[in-house]
């Protein structure tokens, strides 16, 4: 898992360097918004999305960032990983 800031995304690659998936983000100061997770069809079902989610959350925690999980996959993944709750921005407002 590698941060590619010029593309505003984290990338997952095979040992041979082939891109298998990515998580896009928007960074403003110490706030990072994860907007989309994508794993290419030929790599689905291998745990890559979960590995990406863990990598991006660990990176945010290590860098002292606050996470806004707009991406549905990241938001769902976080439900099973409460250890990241202290760095996740939540709102109680309902969107209508």
C-alpha cells in the first residue's frame, strides 16, 4: 500500500507492481476525507479492500489526522473496527 499524493490516492499493487486497487482522498490540513475505494474485478475477493482500509486508517492515525469516511466501503469497514473511532469525525445531523 502506497500513498500517491499527486493522484490523491493510496494504491495497492502486486509484488510485480500491477495496480490491484486504490482509495481516493481529499486532504485539507489535518482532515482527510476518504471518498472512494475500488478493487479491480480480477482481484476481488482477496481482501485487498480491507487491507487498503486498514492501511489508510493506520496512516491517518500515525499522521494525527481526522478521518471523514465518505466512501461507503470505508464507513462500513469502520463499523467492525472501533479502535479507529477516536480519529473519525462523526455527525449527528441527518441529511434529508
